[in-house]
């Protein structure tokens, strides 16, 4: 009893202090106390929960028990070696229809045409594809384009950037709706409930589904998007807005993997590294190259060598496009070309962000001159047909072959493509990089203000192991600071973690993740859509504000009460007993304040609302932390 | 009848509980200060990504401008749509900002040129941080200038005194005074009534300091929103906000202002200004800059129109973390620069003029040989608004470390 009281005291002071440190104006006392807490051990039970909270996207029912059985140390070791873990076959089945994820940028461009692409086909610069659904969508849009062109010929005048689509123009479908569907089915399509429509689509063969969707008018098709199963939704996207299919696939996959993968740490690391090497989906061609980017440049290296990861991102079409390096050329390239009114030149965007965000960090010791010199080194690192999904190639004609000096090191003239490689070598082995990466990892996995002692240990491992991420993680995961009261429950979940951990805690079954992805957006973290190369914040304070908190509470109730489309929760599973329900969902005893809040809600209930207790736990202050 | 004191934030809502706040309370208590003077409202807009000020407000009378920008320069004004809109014979507006010309002509829009932060950083992240904190060069500042600008309250403090539009609480508005992030006024509530009181109790009493603070602000704001949510909103005077997030943010702010719920400072941002490539494509009215400026100009003009007479109490100021290179780059774009442009719009603004000291664009006049030189510190502009519009004279506390703050005569 005494130990529990002591524990309760320690726990609440930890949360108080950790949170207070954010708003604290008198650092000295708190800092000393904080330092002590990072040396103070966790109990065995706390270790189990802490391991799950930090190395996964949150415990599912039964996870605490199985980690206990295996032993924390062994379990951590396993997660650090994901190739030893057998993947969840259900997950693989769910990922199967999301075919854009398996495509190269070129394949994605061919399958999911952008408006510019459709223009090219209409103008005969590109052939019409064979796939019937794709063909129908292109033909339909082309028809509109011709329609629009007729109008424009009438009003000779202002030029626009591309074909504007007249929403009223429709192409005649090959088969009308009443030729595809039976009378009963027609009735459902015209006036049935969303659930009835969903069931109808679930029972159709792919061919009939295609014909039905082609026969529907565009607005009616659009209304079906939140209702229909994944395969149907993808078809609708193909018909209505082809270039958005990739976005849907990316979001679906990211949510599904985080929720259902057995290789949880690998998924957490994927999220971490993608964010570190952020790409913004809505920058033109990036939408076709992000699946390739994540699949080829990030995922294979998440626990591998940093230098490999760095090089893979540097050569990836997505990065070359996002940070403009594909257009960066030697400044004198057009000096003697009188026919060119617009002279091409150096573009420093990638050079700067490579140092500021990817490696050294903004205080890592580089200057503006270094930025320019690095940009010169990377001239010639470009793309074949950047807007049509082309791949990386090095073009020496564009390269600035003069001598450069980067961070005090001379890169001799005539180095060609090697200049860029040398820069990557310099940056990947720089002490500032070791420190910057280690600190970022510690902020994600330990606490917003990780102890210097830990960061230094990790940085030392980084340098000694030549940037071996797994070894750096091992240093962190065997440190006293990680398994300490200072780290325990110190992090607030970001929106993605909040949504995923809720679904996992409830043991929910996800058939498609579309609605969940929208929730992550609503909570403040639109996935793949962070515009700035800085990526999303790893810090608590950036996620805790009224709009976000309100969204979390609303989400919690909606999810637990089984009102989230595409997700099945059994609301009665956790029962009506606040204490027991909370313990199961949180993996630990809920705070008295949360328990009282739940009791209050129950006492005011006129009739039972299934899932209310679970919803209140998921939306509670306790559940916001990990 | 309970005394006015009893309705201080916190205790008032405990008496009435969730969902039963009387309408008269939300309006009259916050609408005016003691003495009846209606509160002034300051709205700060951040153009994230470093907008190209030289193409937003074109120094068309500078021949050097056209030498430096042979393909993306905006042509001299000649009355046709694809040219700059003449302001004063030297400067012109980008044609996509046409909706703002009437505001300039009626003297409610002032422009400041060659203005910005003196810090040399060209990192978006750092520069935004410095501008939002109001302390260029200092990383240790944890709050924002707008939060420090709020004067000491005399009377009940509205839970929506300081509002940031969007799903994230902007740096500018964070600090000691409570500030709320709001996405949409009509959705600002717990949708399921069964959960409302349970959550409220938890967040009111939790020992988790960070979540407790935000929780309390959230529930106080929810109660206030209930009175606003009862009526749907139609913009006045035929104002039409364009589609998109920025137009929506300004509309929400207008709604809050008209609801008289004690709003004093509001913040919204608009991104997409980082035009390294295709800033200007085939014509001035095409390309990324034109698209953004269209949305920007239309939204501000709609806001002005929507507020009508209330604009007398409101001032809007726009800013961006730094400007862009004077010279175009090889990609029909520009790279990170230095000095930029700010707009100040409102009832007490002495508009119809371009303020600042134009430094010129000759090679030797450019900052580091590449950017527009700074001649006005952004804190001069903000400081004048804080002192004269909001009425907080304590500028040393709002902009610590800034010694030579100088008013530029923007407000009458």
C-alpha cells in the first residue's frame, strides 16, 4: 500500500514537473529535480508499459501480458531486428489493393494522369492507355476539355494555365445504369441507406463495380466516397480525380501499417525518418514519386546506416523535385547563349536544407558560403523528364566543375558526380550531425528536453559506428535515462499517435482507414502534407491547444461509440466499470481525476450509451500521454 | 442579482455549467471596457514562406528592377490587366491585388516597404521564429509578441481574447495570457452531449499542468461559442470571401468580432509563398505568386467589406519572415532574401501611402549584393500598432532588447 502511495506521488510529481517545465520561468530548481528523475528507475510494470508506449504506436489488448512473458529486454531486441518478426498476414491482404504504392514514379504517372498529362494525350503527344477505367476517365475529361475549348474559341482573350473543367459536361457512359443494375439494386442506389449501398458494392464483381461507377453521374459518385469499400473508392478516384488515388493509397497504408504491423518499431522509425526527410505531397510531381520515395529511400534504411539513408534521399526523384535540385545548374551555363532570355543558374534550396534540416542542424556550424558551395557540388544531380515520373541521373553538362570548399574541406576541381558524394561523406560523419540526429531521436523517444548525458552517449555511438542507426537506438534503449521516471509518460501523443493508439487500445477492426486519416488531419497533422521541409514537430507543446484538444475529445467519443466509418469497435468490450475499463485501455491505473470525471458522466446518463466509458478514457488527459 | 464580480471567468461557468450560459452574459460583459470605450482589435496575418515583396509592391519607376527581373518583372502600369496597378507614380500593386486598390484609394490601406527583421538568417524556420517571438536573433524566447502586447485586463477576461485560426496555436500568440486555437466557430463544441460534463470535470481537475491549462481554456471558449453558434453567419454588405483556408480564417475572425465576445487579438496565416520556381509563368496573372495574391487580396477586401463600420475598431497587419532576392534565379523564381513589404489596414490607419525609406536596387545598394536592404525594422510597425491601436505603451516589455523603436506615423 505504501509503495503504491509513493508511486502515485512520484508519478503525479513527474507529470506535474514534466509539464511544468514547459511553462516554467525559474529553471534552476526544476532542472536539478528533472536531472534526478532521469536517473530514477522504473518499476518492472512501468518498464513494460514504457517499452510499448515508446517502441510501438500504443499497446493493444494483450500486449502488456505478452511483453511481460517474453521479457522486456528480449522484446526490445526483437523490435530492433524487424526482419526476425513475421508480419501480420491480414495487413498484407489489406495493403494488396493499394497498387500505386508498388509503382515507380513513371508507372504512377501513367496510371493516374494529372491534368497536364491529359492535355498531352488530348494533343496527341502521348498515347491513350488500355485500362478501361483509366481510359474512361481520360476520355471523359478530354471531352470536357474539348467542350471548354469550344467556349474559349468564342471568347477570344485571356489565356489560362490549363484546361478548366466544366462540371456540367458529362461523357455518355457505354452502359446506362439501368442496363448494369437490377431494379432492386437501382432502388438502393437511388434511395438506400449508406450501409445498404456499401453492402451492395461489397458484393459486386470488379467489372460490375466499374460499369456501375462509370454509369453514375460524377456528383453521385463523389457522394459514395466515404461509404464504399476501398476498391470502389479507388475506382471513383480514378474516374473523378485520378491524381488523388496515390494520396489515398499512401494514407490508407500509413494508418493500416501503424495499426496492424507486427514490426512496430520499424513503422515508428519510418514515420520518424520520413518526417526528418520531409516531402510535401502537393508539390506537383511529388505526388507520383512519394510512394517510390518511402518504399525505396526510407523504409529499407530505417535502422540501417545513416550515410545510406542520406544518399538514397539525395538521389530520390521526390527529394530532387521537392527541394528543386533537379533544376540547379552551374551559374555560367547560359553565359554565352544569347538566344536565352532567361538564364538558368544555381538553386540553393537543397544545399541549405541538406545541412540545416537533414544533417548538421541550424547551429551545426555552416555558413551561407557553405550553402552556395554545397549547391555547386550538387549541380548535375537531376531527373529525366521530371514532370513525367523520370528517374535520377547525373548530367555532367549541368555540373559546376570548379574547386569548392565545404566546411573547410577542399573539394578539388573536376570531381564531377563525386563532389556530391564527398559532401554526403563529410556531412554523414560530422560531429554536429551525430549530435543533431541523436537529439532528434531522443526528443521523439525519450522526452522533449532529453538529458545531455544521453544525447552525448548516442552521438558518440553514432560517430564510432559510422552512423549505424540501430546501434544508436541500442545505446538509447539500454540507457538509464530511457528507463527512468523522467522519461515515463513525458511525451504527449501527436495527432497520428493519438489516432493510431486509440484504435489499437480499443482492439478495433479497420477495414479502411479513410475516415481515420481525416481525423489525423483534423487533429492538426495532415499526413504527407507538411509544406515546409522541417516536417512536423516532435515537441509536446506544439500539439496541445484548444482546437486540437477539442478534436481529440470528439474523436475519442466517436470512435469508442462505434461511429467511425471503416472501423468496427465493440463498445461493450470494456464495460461500464470506469476503473477496470481505464486500466485495460491505459495499461495502468487511471488518475483519480479521470476516474471521477467518468463517474460524473455515468451518473448523469439517462440511458446507457455503449462505449461512453471507453470514449471518456480515450479522450482523457491520461490517454494523451505516452 | 449576482454582482459583476461573480461572473469572472471560472466561477461564472461553474455556476451556470455547460450549455446554460445566458446570452446577455457573453455579449455585454466582454464587449466594452469600463468607461464604455469599445475594445480595439488587432489582426496579424503571417505570409509563411517569404513572400516576394518586390513583386507584391512593384517599384516600377526603378529601371534596375527590370534589369534584375527580365522574365518575372511585372510590367509598368498602363491601365491594362497584365501590368502593375499604379499607387503613387513609383510603386504599383501586383495586378492580382486589384481588390485592395479601393482600400488604398480610400486611405484605409497603408504599405510599408523595405521593412523586416534585421537578423541575417535566411532559414524559414528561424526567421519565422524570430518574427513571431518579436525578438530577432534570440532563440530562448518562448512566447510571442502578440501575447505580450495584450494590456493588463481591467474587468472580466474573455476566454477568446486571443485567438489563432487553424488547428495549431501560432507561436505569435502563445504566452502567459490564455490564447485559443480555433478551426471553425460552429464546430467548437463536444458533439456528444453525454461526454461533455465528464471531460470538463477531468480537464478541470487533472494534475497534468499542460493539459489542465489548455483544457480549461477549451471549455471556457466552448461555452462562449455556444451563444455564437445559435445564429448562422452571412457576411454583410455583399462581401464574398474566396474559397480556401485563408478566406475562411478571415471570415471566422469577422464573425468573432461582430459577436462582441471580447476578442482583442487574432492571428491567421497563409502559406505557399516560397516561390523558388515558377513564381511568374506566362504572364503576371499566372504562376504561384499570382494565385496566392488573388486569394490574399480577395480575402482581405472581403473582410474589410464584411466588417463595414466595425472596421473603425480594427487594424490588420501583414508580414512575412523575409523577402526574396532582387535578381530572379534560373527557374522563373527567386531565392531567400532580406527586406520585404508589410500592409496595414484599418479604421485608424493613415492609408493611401507607401511608407519607409526606399534604398534603391543598384548593386552597391543591395544587401550582400543580392537582396533588398532593410530600412525599417518590423517592430517599428508592430510597436506603433501595439502602443496606439491596442493601447499598450509598454513597448520595452513587448519587444525586449529593441532600443530604437520609432513610430512611422501609420496611425492617425
